[in-house]
């Protein structure tokens, strides 16, 4: 259909300008295989939407007429992003389309759950919407728990939410597009968008709980019941005597959640004991990741969470355990690294989510 083709072409050109930087109309036609007429047509739409701007003639000395360069305009719109994955605060920000934070707001959770928690989230979004200084592209939320494609939080024990349609609550209140996803999935999108993680990658987020966001071919994998990546309650050692909030013994979280690691570290007397605690946590993570690496052949694992805990012995032990347990010939070149996006990873992921849904930029 002509209209679908137009949307497709628009997204294609936007994506190229966003990912690859300034290009001329002729470059875009060459790179995409679209005709010059189609490119000019779509570009004039993008110019009038302010999503693209002309930034002057190409520098340098190519033969022929100098070409006008086009650039993605990251200030055309802003997003409101909220991160509900922290233990004491709901964090929020207004971001531009380059993922830069324009304004921040946060609210203390102070024990609130259920409807109280929901009211605080709505209040936080309202405050942020008042700070927006460009047209609002949409609202993105990263939340712990299991979230379906329609933005229904099926289960988020940390927030005391069950079967709450967070997307429609916010969309009705603020009359704009809203996208809600699990925090680890949002973080995986942030790595893809802003840190250029591999198309087949696994992001492990360590915080109050432990979760993972999985991208295959650059596309988030959610699973049949939207719980893909919920690795925190995979049992590593049922005989360990480490009891978990879920009722089982020896879940990954009992070694790796920030609270349990802090408890274990507080008992370490020497530097050596401290390193051992971290290495054991890394080994338990490696045990859980090895079969995932083997099954999916992902090429990159990214760890996101408290840097001083994750870097060093923990990351090294994770990698070593994966190497020991998965076939070295095919998985030997796997990269394990720490995320460099810091505390804003979920906020930036929430922005990436809105951009992907509203502009087709992934
Ligand atoms: Zn558990």
C-alpha cells in the first residue's frame, strides 16, 4: 500500500540519519535504493516535522555540485521517562531524542505500594510533563516485574502491583502515547541504542532483583508470557541453605541481588574474603548464563548495576564459568562487559522505547 510504503521509507531514512549521522539526499538514495524523488519527498515531510534539519553544504572536495547535508534533530521532541526499578526512589526525567537528560525529578517510595505507588508514579509524570520544553513524543516507563505488550503490569511484587494497566492509566491522564516495559528490557534497548551492543545480546540487570533483557537480531524477546529473562529465581544450588523470597532455596538472586551481596560482603574480614564473595556471586551468574549462551549463541553479555560490585572478581568469575560450561569453539569469542550508561540506563531505555514505537528508530 502506498501509505505503508511511505511510513516505511520515512522510518528508514530517519533511522539512517539517526544512526549514521549527516547525509545528503543523494547519499540517502544511494544507501537505501529509493529513488531521488521518493527521498526528496520524505525528506520534505521530515523537515516540516522538524525531525531533520539542513546543516549546510558538504565540506571537502567532491566533484560536482556541493550537496546540502541533512541531520537528525534530537531537539525536535522530548520524552518523559520513568524508572521504577530502584529500592527507595522512583526516578524520572525529561530527555531529548539523543538520550540526554534535560530535567530530573524523583520521589521517595517510602513504603508505598499498590494504589499509593500508582498515585506517586502519576504525580511524578505530571511534574515532569510540566518541565517539557519541546513537543512531547511520549512517555516511557521501565518497571520491575512482568509486563505484557499492552503495557499491563501483570505482576510486580516490589511495587505491589498486579494486573494494572499502567499504559492506559497514564495515557488517559496525560493524553499522549505511553509505552511500558520491564526495566531489564528497557535497559537492553538503551544499550542497543546508545552503546551499540551486539544485535544478539543479553543484558543482566542487578538490583533489588536480578533480571535480564534479551535481544535477538536487535529485537527484544519477551516470551510467550512476557517473562523472558526472568532469571533471578533459577536455582543454582538447592542444597545451599540460602532461602529466597520466592520460597525456594539457592536461587540466583540469593547470591546476586544487591541486598544479599551487601550482606555477604559485610561478613568478609579481608580483601581475599571479599573477592571470594564476589567470585562466588559471579560463578552463580555464570552457571545460569552458560545454558542461555549455549542455546542462543549470543555474542555479548552486558552487566548493569552497581559498578564497584560487578567489576573485577564478579565479572571475571562469570566469564570464566561460562567458558568452562559452554563449548569454547563456538562461544569462545563472547564478550562480557559492564554497561557504561550508569544509573540512567532505564530512563534512556524508556526513551529508546518511545522512539522505536513512535518514530521507528531502533
Ligand atoms: Zn527465588
